[in-house]
């Protein structure tokens, strides 16, 4: 670090989230050596419920210590239910981008019939490629990102509030803003959008399916433009279909 001060050193805090002995010891070491450790690599896999109930996981991290590279994470499965739980959690990641410097998913590629890890993001054989619902969530968050996070307040009925999340970001380069709505509940939810310029009349992208589905339709992607039966936008009210992720633009 002394000889190459521009190199970023990333430590490790083990393969489990808090609380675990590796996590606690790893963070204790990283904070004690924050003069040379810039970030730590966190890994964890959990059931969908854990992600849904830990939307505040990074809210209380020490902003003066090392940053986080969430190097490997996933909900334990590759259904729409798993993908929606990950989408809810990624709203938490975007809100805490000042501490979570980078994030990357579980292993990327798996040849069908030769799996030694589950889940992976893309499955393939000699003739076909299977893009999981989890893949489309990663696609959505990577393509509709910004370098400015806009604070927002979500008013939702108790009981399903842990299944609904919103993230608002804006790109300083293009001036475009994106609102990502995640509805991991079985209910249709109407959201009145206030405080931003008029939103687009049509959703830019929609991901929707049944919780158990392993293959889904995605609206707004080239070659996959089948309309969904529920119109997502009525004026400045966004109608969220059950088990869906919706992205709208504003400028």
C-alpha cells in the first residue's frame, strides 16, 4: 500500500452475513487496519424471506470505516420468488451505495446437467440458453442505474410493506431519472408518484410472473415485447401488477 497507494486492497469477512464469527472477526480486523484495507468482500446466500426482511441491512453501517464489495450473493433458488426478493434487496443496495461500493451475483454460467452450485445466473447446453428470472433482475438494475440517489418515501399498508420496495436514481450524464418499483406481493398496488417531473406514459420495462415460474416474459426488451394485461401507468399513478418489477423514466 505504501509503494502503490492507488491500489485498492479488499479484505474478506467470510462466507456468511452478520452474525457469524468469520464476519465479526473479519470486520474487526478490517477496521483495525483501515489505513491499508479499503473495502471488505462479503458473501452470503439466504432464503427469500431473509432478503425481504433485511431491507435495512446496510442502513446502519459505519460510513467512516472500510467500504463493502458484496462479492457474491443470491436468494437460494432461481424462480420469480427468488428474483423478486433479490430485487427488493437491491433497492436497499442502491440506497446504501455510499457504503456498498460494488455488488456481483452468484456464479454466472452453468452448463445444464453439470451443476456444482445453485443458483447460477445463466444456464446453457449445446442448443439453448436459459436466462433465469434472477438474470432479468440483474439486467434491469444494471441498465437503469444512475450516479445520483434520490431519497423517497413509500406509503404502503402494514402487512405487505416488507414485500414492496422503490428505488429512485438519476444519471447526471443523461439527465434521465429511473424509478424502480418492486411488488413481491400477490396484490395489485397503485402508487401515486409525487415530487418528480411527469413520468413516462408507458413503463420502460416490466418483469412479471408467478412465484414458482422459472421462465418469464419481460416487456421492454428487444425481441420480447409482448404486452402485459395490466396497464402499469395511469397519469402519474403507477399500477403495480402482482409479483412484478416495473421501471419508469422521468426527466
